[in-house]
């Protein structure tokens, strides 16, 4: 699998956390599926060459700042 494909899958898992938190919390089938996808993805990430891993981290920072960080301001501790 190409690094771009892995990154797209990673982004989707993160967006699911952002957008489908209630489903993850209340639907055990959805949560189990998400956890399985997460495990599989992390196994793929472990096999990536260092330069692809660095590329993905750089891409993730940009994605996080745009798609996740603005939503964290609404989270109350």
C-alpha cells in the first residue's frame, strides 16, 4: 500500500474520532470496527520506510492543525 493510501486511512480514522464520537461511544460494533482498522493501520505504519514515515508525520501536522485543532478548543476538561 502506498504512503498516500495509508495516510488517507489514518486521516479517516482521526475524522471518525472528531465527527463520530457518539457512535464510537454508544455503538460497540462501530467501536470494534474502528479499533480493528486502527490496529491494522498501525501495523502498516510500522513497516514504512523512514522517509515515508517522516513524510506522513509532516502531512499529519498540517492536517491536524487544519482539521482537528480548531475542534479541540471546544473540548472542556
